[in-house]
């Protein structure tokens, strides 16, 4: 696509939720939590039913998104604190290197103003992974995922400057085994997410006359769960008959179901404010808006409680609908995420697509959409034909996941069919599994015995598509036809 004149080039707003499950939006089947603004986004654009993250947890998903490289080639394949290998940093995750060409850098090179608000997770301030060194003119929010466990932190970052917002911060982790759990014990002066949406509105206003790329990596509904009381009070008191005491990590909460719903409802309100800011700036119809999530909802905690990590009650909200697995898993519940694109005049309103795609596709997709220069070696393929016409652009490349955490897992998606294997770092790995994720999206029937040729193909592809990575080591498993369940 030839690069258009600056005045004609569309803006791009990419909204990334954090740990939002496939079934936690009204337009994807959620019945308890109101999400009118995201539902309106779907009504005005195209909703995708088979979109996948690049990884089942935070940092590697963001690396795949920003680099266009799948997990077999991405530098970051797990969550790793920077201080483990760079003791000079006391926060932040292991940095991507200077050689990584990010989506933000491609936008900047094309003359776009670039801004990021929310959570980064790809390298501390001052490292090679610093967002200002990876293409963003402005970064405002949490550089470090661990700091983002608190919604009332002592400070957040504006580029390389720490901005103190809470003299009496609330840590993201605490337990209260006995006694009354009080909401006010976990509240402080300034709720960080509200400052980030303010900053996003300001960025849109300031850059309304220039093309811009705005990356909004909001932190909801990732735990800890401590939204303001006003947000919690939007939801029925009779939902909760049991306080969460922090037994599955993060902060206690007196009304965990209401608290979790409040976080998702707040996320929806941010989307409404973004759309209103685009309207006020007069650029809503010339802006591509993408909404998705970095992985599925949080997984179960200790066996003695129904609560998931951080107090989430995923069963109450039917957070994954009928999908199997959670965050941290290469089953559909960990990888399949909501995805909506709005772009009036180019994307049909109220449309739906079952075209499969994943985070590695966003670099080539947005490059095609606005005329960015594509670096060599991208693993994804453009979804722009599917986004604009509802039809795919030809044969789908296999989608690849090489994930060394949560026991070591790999997966390959061949259109309708998905091959996976788990427990690869355990003494006795789980057997191969094969599912038809169109006919059986709940992954209830393992077809491995019927499809040894698919397993053989997946094992060969994984070997070819996995670079050695000493930071995140995982050797792809082999397969012998005579041992389908080795």
C-alpha cells in the first residue's frame, strides 16, 4: 500500500485489556457485567470470534504484539524481572534489545505521533527496552508489571520521570486471614488508571491535527482488585456472601464479585471516553480503533476455595464461556481473546468474522492499513482483508506458540485444527493433544490418535520455527508415528 498524504492517513488507537476473558463482554455473551461502550464498538465495526493472543501471559504477549514475531522467535517468551540479569534495575521486566523493530518505531518513522498509556512490561526506564527507546514519544503509566499489581502505587512514570501520586501507597499483595475485610483499608488518594485515561484524552486532543498511534494498555481487569468504592457500589450487594481474604494472592476484598465487575465496567467506561475524545477532536471517522486482550482470565488458586487468583470468581461470570483453560494455558481459554475493529467507511458496522488471527499479525495488518514500512522477518500475516471485507486474504500461516512457563507448553494452530502439548519441563510430559477448535471449541475430544500426521507436521514446524533462547529455554518435543501418545 502506498503511503498516503499525512492529512489522509488514519490514526490508530490500539486498546489492550489485561487478563480479560473471552466471555467477559456483553457482545461476547456476558450477561452480568454491563459493557455498553465496547458493545457499541462492536455494533459499529467488526467483531472477531477466533482471535488469539501471542502468549498466555503479559510480557511475552506484548513482545509478540510489538515485534510481529511469534513465540518461537520472540526475544521475550515469559515473565522475567529485569533485576535477575540487570541488578542495576529495581523494577521492570527483562528488556527487549535495541535491535527489535517495534510497531511504535514503524509508526514514528512514518511520521506519526506515538503515545502509550498503561502497562509496558518490555524493559525498565533507561534500558534498551525503555518505551522511549522503542518508538514512543510519550509513555505514561506503569513501566513494571509487578508495580501494576497496585492500583494505588506510590508513583507512575511519565517517560523517564517518576510522578508521585500516592504518599501512602497500597501494596498489591496482602492477606487478612481473620477479622472484617474493609474496602477503605485498600484505598488511597489517587487511583492510577483514572490518571491514564485522562492522559489518553489529552494526547488525542493535542494531536488531532497530526496522524497518531495511541497504544492504550489498560491494566483492568488484572488483579489486585481494588477499584474505588463508587465503582464497586454500581453492583448488587447480594452478589457477594463471602469476602476474599487474599488466600489466592493479591489483596483481600469484601465484595469480590462486585469488585471484579467494577474493574471491567471501568474498562468499558475508558473505551467510551476514548471514543468521545475522538469525536470531540473531529477524528473519530478517520481513526482505526482496535480492542482486544492480552490473554484469558486468571486461573484457579488454591484447591480449598472456589476463588481464582486475586479473588476472581470466573465461574460466577462464566468468564471463558465454554472454552477450556485459563491464563497461562495454551488451551483456548488462555489464548482466545475478544477482538473488535472499528473504522467507519472501511469496516462494515455490526459485522462478525470467524477468520483466525493472532498478535503476530498486527504489525503487518497495521502496516497495510496505513502504509508503514515492514521490517524483514515478520511472522504474522495481514488481517486487513478480513477486517475490511470479512474475507480472509488466502491461506492462513500456522499460528505458533512456544511457551516455557507453567510447565512448558507448545501449540500450533492449522486453521480448524490445533495441536498442543503441555508439561514439557516435567519428568513425564503430558501426551500430544489435537482438537478441532471450530467444531469443538471447548476442546472436549482429543483427536490425537486419529491425526498422527498433524502431530508430525506440528512437531516438524515447531523445530523449524523455534530459535534457541537461553533466557527462556524450551526444546520443542519430537514425535514418532508409532507413539502418538508418547
